[in-house]
């Protein structure tokens, strides 16, 4: 039974990247749901306890699922936030700037230098 579940999980992952970061490991997987729609599954796995000869290590996991219709907006916002964090800490942003997504409309007013802009379309 457990073998079949493991097999199904491995079949569902179409592409995978792993990023090791100290006690944390990030898995970025491309998967397909029952309706054959593709999505990203981002998992943060943090080792809480290394374990011993008699005990298994203990991990805490957190997941985010991103569907196709949200990817462009998510990556644009993620890149902006990452660039801001890097610049604020004195590091250079990695890579060239991303082009703005085709549809990136914020539903909240933007506040910049004391100026409020509201974009309303009818």
C-alpha cells in the first residue's frame, strides 16, 4: 500500500528542483492535477531534529500551490520583492529584469512618496 502511494507521488511529479539551504530544503515541483492542469508545488522542509539510531529525524513541512493562471503575477511580484531585499541588504539583484506581466493589475491603491494612485477601468 505504501509503495503504491510513493509510486503515485513520483509519477505525479513531472519536473523537480531541489534547493538546499542549511537546515532547510526547498522542493519546486511541476505537477498535474486530475483535470490535467499543470501547477507548481513549492515545499519548504525544515529539519527540527536530526534523529538518532533509534529515532527518525523530524521535519516540518510547508507547501504552496500555484496554478497556471497565477504564475505570471506571482513570479513578477516575487522577483520584485527579492530584488528589493537584495538591494536593501547591499547585494546586487540576480539576472536581468523580468518584463512586466501582460496582466498585472493591483486591486489595492499604490502608495509611492505620499502619492496615491487608483486605477479604475469600466
